[in-house]
C-alpha cells in the first residue's frame, strides 16, 4: 500500500487566503518554563495555535455556507475516510475554467473527485491568489447530479474569485458534498483505483478547518 500526502505544511505566519490572518503558532508553556513545574530532567512543551479555519489544506462543510448546514460533528468517519476516488487532470496552462466536459463519461457516484490543475506550484506566492483555476457552474451542477461525495482541488478556491459570488460552494455544500481546497502533490496520485481520506477534528460550530488529506493505493 502506498500513501501520498496531499496537504500543505502549516507554519507560523503562513498566509493561505488573501485578507485572512496568518496563523500564530507559539509556546503556551515552553520547555524552559516547564523546568520549574517538574522534577529535574523532565520538561514538556505545550503549544498554542491562533488561526482561522481557512488555513493550509482545509475542508469546507455545509455550515461554512449555510446557517442550518451540517458542521463537522454531523459527518460520520465513513463520509471522510477511505472514499473511492477519481482524479481529473486539467492543467492550468490549458484552461482556468474547469467545465462539465472534463467529468463526462466518468464513474462519479459516491466518489471523492480530486482535480489536479498544477496550481499548487504557486503556493505561498502572490501569484497563487490571482487568476487561479476554478470550477464552472455547469461542472458543479454535473457533480451534484452525479452524487459525488467530495470534491478537492489544488487551487486557491474552487470558485472563480473575480466576483463576490460563490455558486460552486453553494451548489456542492447545499447537497452535503464536502470541499477540500489548497491540495498539493496530486501529480503523485493515480487517476483511479485509490482511496481518499481527509479528517478534520470533531469540532462543533465550524464550517472550515484544516485537514490531513491523503490517498492510498
């Protein structure tokens, strides 16, 4: 069995989404300070993280878009782990708009659909936020009609951010189809015959949160 990690590393000061604060990762209790609390030779580090949910490689659940939508506590592990997957490769050098035709003739029902655009090469640069690949409305509607389980992409946003409309989020999350954005290393993932896992904490009242996303095949 081979595993491929599809998650970016989160570190102090990393900016994931333009305009949102970067995470602050620091000591709550440092090893040096802990020396005063434990016997000689025994130290501990207790870390502190202050961050928004949209940090690193993260998952959107329906509560992100809809007030009455499901949060992470309302999904079973079977909704998140070992999902049969299919990968669709649409290089950003060919097109930025990923349309319905890229998914036609594929077996999609119940699957995690991962979209490889190659845009992750721009991760942690200013270029990453500008003119990125995205799903078209007809593609989102096609995926919804074919009852996919989850859609992931290695781009800045699954929607076109040149406007303030987010129809793809609305279409997918409205049908409890989970979204994973800011993926990486999809070039190491086969086109089919793999299983996808992305697990957020079992946290209530959150619509987006970082995940460790990976495939095995």
